[in-house]
């Protein structure tokens, strides 16, 4: 009789705990911390396996974006949302939809002295929904080649960071889909 009462008490405790576990909200769902918002970020996989000598630069550029925005996270892996290739042309990106497309890390720009990390971060910016903006300012990542060759800033401006976060929160990106973005410097005016 005493054993039966102990078993009923233990059974009631286990059932009560099971009930509490199933109806209690998860801590991350109620917390308003960076960890909770990071778990809500959209994850984009990229494949830089064919980026040749630019592979580590692409990984660094992904980390720049990961440190700069909260609504999207870039991770190397396949199947990829976007692919990064190396070729001898000018750097460019074709964005097929937000977060998807192809980037070419063209050697022509690095041969002219442009900073590879800035190039990679800029081209990923297109994939994240940013168009070219030829402001000529080194502080604007999307000014691209309109900034001087000496510009080594690979970080997006606060406006660019905000725009990417808004894009991945449901805003309509300003980038045009199925357009090839080639950031070749404007030719010098004829004399």
C-alpha cells in the first residue's frame, strides 16, 4: 500500500512536469536578446570553391557582413544560394532574387590595384539587395570603383547595413533582379 502511494505521487509529479514543459514558452521565444534575433536571421549559403585565389577573401567578406547585419547570416556550404567564381574579367554579380545569384571575382580589378576584400564585400552587397551607387566616397561600400583605387574600406556604411536588414525584414530591395552588375570604372573623358 505504501509503495502504491509512492508510485502515484511520483507518477503525478512526472505528469505535472511533463505538462509544464509542454506549455511553458521557450526562453528564446520570450527573450529580446541578440541571441534570439540571431536565430531569426535568414541563413544564406555560399559556395566559393571555384573562387580560386579569392576563396579566403570571400570568406572574410562574408564575416564582414555577418558582423554588420542581423537579419541575414552568410555561411559557406552547399547547396548554395549564391556561387562565387574567379575569372579574368571585371568583378560582377548577377542577382536572380534576394540572396541568390552568381558573383565573379574578376582579376582585372585586382590587377589595376583595387582591394580584393572590398571587391568581395561589394559584390556580396548586390546579392543582399544593394545596387551600385557611384558616390565616389570610400566610406560607401557600394560606391565601388568610383572610389579611388587606394580605398581599402570593406565595411558597409550604416545606411547600407540598415538597407540590408530592411531587405531581409520584408522591404523591397532596390537591386534589380536578373541584371548583371558590372562595377567597371567610368572611362576617362576624351580630351
